[in-house]
């Protein structure tokens, strides 16, 4: 993780550089210093109140700190009126899908994801797999197991195609692991997840590494391995990462292990520190 001191200096030297402020806010986010993160991103928004990435960070901070999704809802409503380039359209759709997933509006998740053309999504690495994984999660939550199986197979294929093109891309292996986990291919899912962790360990990338670890925890949860999921989450909650107790409480990916005493103990352990 880049030194906050260096980023603070950069932000102070270039007070009108929104990117420097966003990077500094993200560093504070990883440290769970939400007061500093919010103050910093507010400075960036003063420079450009309609900057999508800054608004996205603002909404993400509210969700991670308290589980509040109202900021995301208001932000998305405001962004709907802006001119939508293909790039903007995909980012907006992704944010909307995530919000609906956390709000458990599963019918909306599937509907929003399905209406985004694959040819637009394909321009973003991993996005096709993520799109169909989200649709699969929604269909599974709506008890459409056959429909879920069909789209999870598509997600798997997209991840495999991406790995063929970029065999050392940790995110691609991580996406494949999640698709395999949802398909019930436990051993293959764990192997793909392990490969992702080897390619991008936290020691190598202080931002990307924890994301890969978080995905690994999800894989363990999806296949019903509470002990494995809790062990990874315990580590992520004890060091810099974007994982927080409020996120664990609202993200439906953890539903399969939510009632387990070990998961509840983890929530209690770190919830007391919030």
C-alpha cells in the first residue's frame, strides 16, 4: 500500500488533482479510517461533483462503514440523467447490479444484468464472467436452479476463455473459481482460487491481493466450507482490506454460512471494534 504521507503530500501539492485525492481516500478506506476517507473524497467531489469514480468511492465508503446503501441509491438516481457513453453505461450498470444484490432485489439483479449487451461488457476484463455470475446468483436466490446452472456454465466459459488469453491474470482465475464453486465443482474451484492467490498474493499487491483473498473466502463459503471462509475473513479483518463487518452482514454471498456459530463469532469479534 502506498504511503499515506506521500499521497497526502501529492494531494497538497496538487489540490486540484482529483485522482490524487481519490487514491488517498482509497488508502484510508483500506485502513478503515472512514472519517479521513470521507473528508478526502469530499474534497475530490468539490472539484468535480459528477465524477463517477469519486461518487462510487463515496457510496462504497457508506456501505463499508455502516452498511448504508441509501448513498448508492441517491448517487445512481443522480447519475441516470447524465449522458451515457458505453464506458459510463457499463460502470453504472455494474454499480446498480451490486446495489440490487445487496438489497436482495434479485429479480432486478437479473433484469439489469441481462439488458446490458455482451458486446459492451466484453470490453472490460472479467466483466462478462461477473455479469453471468451475478445473474446466476439472482436466479439461484429466486429458486430457479436450472436457470442458474445455465448461466453459471456461461460464466465458467468466459473465465476459461480469459485465462487462455491471459494465463497469469489472477482475477481471471478468481472469477473461474467462483463460477466453479457455484456449479458445485469444489476441488476445481479451490484449485483455481489457490492459483489466483499464488499469482497475486497480498505481499505483492496491497490492494489487489486482499481482493483475491476476499474472493477466495467467498469460494469457501459458496462450497459450504465455513472454517476456510472464516479463517480468510479473520485475516482480512485484522489487516488493511476493504472487508468490513457491515459488508459481511448485507452481502448475500455469505448467506450459506451466515447462521454458523463460527461466522457469527467473527461478526461479534470485529463488530465490537466498529
